[in-house]
């Protein structure tokens, strides 16, 4: 593996103290061996040199919540929602998640792999270097496993770290009662998913899964080695955040309706608060109380939530902008949440920071300051993406 030296960095976000001006980063064998002032930089000899010409450098984005393996799209529903129909109203009439389940069940593993690969390729091209991928559009054992296999294969084919999450409990499968489906999840689907998923997630929401059902499902998952994540307080106050704190989940996600008590409980239990500002925006919904969660001491991450129903974002840059402008995080908090926060939410402590020993995943921005990301939300400011010390050529 090569040695890379990035020189001429005008502004380096390390996520470990103040930004460094006129900085250099050295990456050897995929790991950062130096990050700091140019004056103390190691020799250039024997290394490939990339002169950043005064540009800003940040850690690669860590997108800690996506549902990117699916077929079809829901542009028709988007049109209806914007004309006034409700998200849950559409779901009750057979649309929503169930519409994507029908399209996804009908797609082969290779078709799903092609679709997912194209999405992740676009993510990498805009600076994402680590991604979490949930299943959840199969709702039967065979299709859920297909989605998890696709998620793993995308990572292998594109050389990007993928963390997988089993979200069979996305909604109740068509033609089954909720009791029967919860039983199927616990007795058959969770044991089958165990080797393919790092985590198990449940959509805790009025009319979807209750707190008690989620507790039961996540307990079964933990017996099969999968830690918990919870879709919590997204559309209404569901009690999912309190459950996440109670069971020591890795994350509580969305949190648009979280209260100060929820924030305190999550912080106390060390549960990451994973926000999805794209979904709040696309649903014209409530904003997660980002500053309140941050001030309560939660590890805050921001993510695309990439999915065909509520947040078809494939790039983290506009999410950073939404997190600042709509959610109310500061520029520095939002960039931290999109990088270091995501890494911590995925239990990857050597990602999302630019310090010695960290994984050499970086984005060189075509801008002098990372504030340009939220400030120029419609411009792709990705100049170069570096993954494990190699410059991504856009073709991989
Ligand atoms: O994160 N909340 C549940 N899941 C997705 C939406 C899924 C869909 O509408 O297809 C979300 O918003
Ligand atoms: Fe989600």
C-alpha cells in the first residue's frame, strides 16, 4: 500500500482540537502517521505528494443511517405528499414502505446490487468513506437476507467499510398479523440474519411497533449477537428513546420529537443521537432538537437516512447544510456530527478524525474553509476523496 503526503492544506479539521492552518497529513499503509503544521512535517521522499493548494481538508463523511438497498422509487407519492396527503395516510392505503417492499421483493440480488452500488458510488464521489446500511424492504426471511448480502457485497466491491443493520421490524409484513410477524422476527428472521448484520433496528412508532414489541425483538437480537439501534420519536413521541436508554442501545435515530428527558436519558446511557435532517425536510416535519441533544451531552451524528420514501439524499453535504440551517447545530458541530459523530455511532473509534493512528479517510474540499459545505449547499465541493490513504479515482 502506498504512502501519501497531503501538503498545502489551508485549513485542516482534525476533530481533535482547533483546526490547523498550513497543515500536512501523512498516510502510510492506510493509517495517518502525521497530521499537523507543515513546519514539523515528515520528509516527502518516497511518498506520493498531493498538493492541496490551500484547500480545506476534513475527515471522510461517516453516514451512520441509510436504507439504500431497494428497488423502484416513490416519486408519485412525493408528488401526492407535496399536494397535501400525509405520509402515514399514504402508508395506510398500501403505499409507503409496502410499495417499496413490493418492488424490492420482485428484484433479483444482482439487480439490487447494481442499484445499491450506483448509490454508494455517488456517496463516495461526494465524500462518504464509511456507511451503515439497513435492510427493511423485504419483510420476509429470504428477501431480508438478500438485502443484507447486497449491503455486504457493496462494501466488498467498492472497498468501503459497510456496517449492516437488520431492520426486519420496519413495518408489519403484508398479510400477517402483527403478533405473527413479531413471532416470525424472533423465531426465524433474527436467527437467520445474525451472521449478516452487525445491528438490529426497530421502527418504534404509533401504528408500527410498540415499545414492548421492540423490547422483545431487540432482546432476541441481542441473544444472537446484534446490538440495538432504534428509529425513535420520528413522526410522534413514541417512547423509543427511553427504550434505547433502558436497554443500552448503540443509537436512537431521528428523534424529531425527543424531549429534554429523552436527551438526558440518552446522554446518561451513552446512546448516540443519530439525526436525519433530510427526512424532517422532505416530510415538512419537525426538526430534531439538535442543540438540546448536543448540550445534554449526547454524541450527535447526522446522516442521509437515504431511502426512497422520506429522504432520498445520497450526499452528506446538503445534510450538513440542513443540520446547520434547519436543525440549529453550529457549523463546527454539524461537521463533527457528519464525521466523528457518525464514526462513534457506528462504534468505529479510529474513523472520523485526522490524528495519528486514525484511518486515512479524508475529503479535500474545493474551498478554503469547511463552512463552505453548509454555506453553498447546492455546489459539489468535493475536490478529492482519500480512502485508506489512496486517492479515489472516481471509477472504483
Ligand atoms: O427512516 N422511518 C422509517 N423508515 C424510513 C422511511 C422508510 C420509507 O418511507 O420507505 C425513515 O424515514
Ligand atoms: Fe431511517
